C-alpha cells in the first residue's frame, strides 16, 4: 500500500534551538501546523490510507533523512507551512513544486484545488516552482526519493487567514485530506509497477529496479550519445555528464544519486546548484543542459562524429605518444594540425536516397601514403527518422477515414462546480459534477 508522509513545518530544533517558525502573541506557526497536521492524519486513516506523521522534534535535515529512510517511489510527501508576509493585506494559499517538472505542477494543482473546494474563503496564490520561493530552492521538494510538495496554507500575518486556520481548522484538514488522497491515487496509477530494490546508508543515494523511460540529453547545444531516464517524474543523467559540464560531485552531498542498470545517475535539476542551466524540451523529450561557458565540448561536425572529448588535442597527443613518442619532440603541434585539417576536409554526407528498404552496407575505403601510417581517425553517424505506418498517426492526417453517423444531441441539464454538501462520488468525496440529458 502506498504511504503518505506529512510534516508540520517547524517545531523541531535547528542548531540546538527550538524552531517555532513565525511567532505571534497568541500562537506560533509550528503550533498551528501541528494541530492541522494531526487532523489530516486522523482523517486519512479513517479512509484507510497508510499515513506517517513526521516526528515534530526533528530538524529540517533530519526530517528529509527520516522520510527517505522509509519512502518508496509510489509514496508521496507533503510539508505544510503558514507564511508570514510583510504586508498584512497579502493572504492566501500556495503550493511549491520542484521547478521544471510539469507532472509535479499538476500534483500541486490537485492539492490547491482540493483545499479551496472545502474552504472557498481562502484565496489562491497559485502553484509556484520552488525557484520562486524566498530561498530560491526548497530541499523538501528536491531531496526526497518520492514525489513531494510544500504547501503554505495561509498567512499568519493576515487576520482573515489566521481566523480561517484557527476557526475552520476542520475544513482545512478535510480539504488537504481530499487533495492528498487524489494525489496519491494519481501517483500510484503511474508508478505502482516501479520498485526500489535497496537503499544505501546515505539518504541521497539509492539503487532501483524496474524499467524507466529514456530521454535524450543535450549539452550546450550538442547531442550527448547516451540517454538519461525519468524517475518519479524527474530527469536523471549519467554522472559522467557532470564531468563534461565541469562539475565536481566527488564530495557533493546535495545531489541525488541513483544506481540503475549498473550506471550511476544524478538528478538533473540538482546540477543547478553548480551554475548549470537545466531545461526540458517536451516535444523531443530532451533534457537541455548548459554549462557557464556555454561552449560545446567538441565543436564542429567532425568532432561530433568522434564523440565528446575523444579528439581533444591532449587525447590525440597521448595517442601519438603511444605510437611514436620520439616524433612528438620534433612535431609538438601535430595534434593541433590534425584537428585543423579534419575541420577543413569536413564531413562527407551520404544522401538518404541512396539507402534502400531493408539491410544496407556502408563500405569505406581510406587511402594513406604509407601502409603502416597510424594517423587515421574514422567516424560514422547515422541519423534515423521513424515513420509511423500503423493505425496511429499522431501529428499527421488520420491513417483511415470514414463518414460517421450523426451523433444524437446532448444537453447539459444541471451543473454544480462547487460541491460542498452535495452528492458523493465512488470514493466518498464531493467533487464538481454535471448532469447530461439526451
């Protein structure tokens, strides 16, 4: 059974000092969040959900470690806070999600919508990426091994929000319970087949089994020859990519690592901590990485064919040294000259219309001035474009077409967008509904 983790923001100890969060004359942020959290836990357990309440005496780092030691990919985690805005007139709820993750954004919208259905008097400040938080990044949304969100229920500095949190606490808890139940079902409909094989001693490194979708990787505009994977709706790239970007992760503790198919992957978004730009192209399913220098590691088509870094002057120097070490004493610029000559010669492109359906053989004949010459490098790149020939033709005309009979007329007979006390659905929840008549 999937688990739901709930953490009441603040309440623990930071550097040996109690962390009460925002402090008001009559209450504290920690006290209000603990009261709401306890009601949410009781409500979800009454609906037969497996709920784990994070101990209140843990620090922020200990909270992450406590959850990571127990969570699985199909679990979810929520931390609740109450903001204290400088302007008392500012109010409302917001949910933070890890930046550049549209799936997690949709989870945040589920939580916010469920809360406002139960408490429509509470304004919405929308869902926001964690890069728009005051700290610029939220560890709770980034450092857990399961999907996670951080919710600010309202503003303690606003009298109206404070009154709702204290006088409508039960309604707030019911709205959050509704959202967590829907969110958990949404995650499990996708990640249930994926299992975690084992967890290492550190919270940020795990070994996973199962099958994960592959994604393409682009580095500074160039195509990386290997692929990344999607885990819990987050992009992961081979750890070798960090070396190409000039990032040393040997002592990094703030980067999530997983081992999959005997390869170590790192969470791509964590590389932003090292001045790496991370973006996502949904159309091509490509993670776009750019280092501060913005330079391609192998500029030019010739170098792209040879692979990333395999034709650098240093590597050519080492290759020639292994073949004829004495020659380098006289011709130290030889590697540079080889690279310049390769760029001048360019790449010979084979027209696609020369290829036939079925098996093709590409034969290459290379001429050198001497039979024992070793200064030869050969690279080949084939770019394939998949053409769908079956009955499914997304983005193109339909494979088949026919004349359909006229559909009977349908009328909307009744609508209830804000179902507060009306009919229940199959899950015992009140959702918006409409009645159709034909």
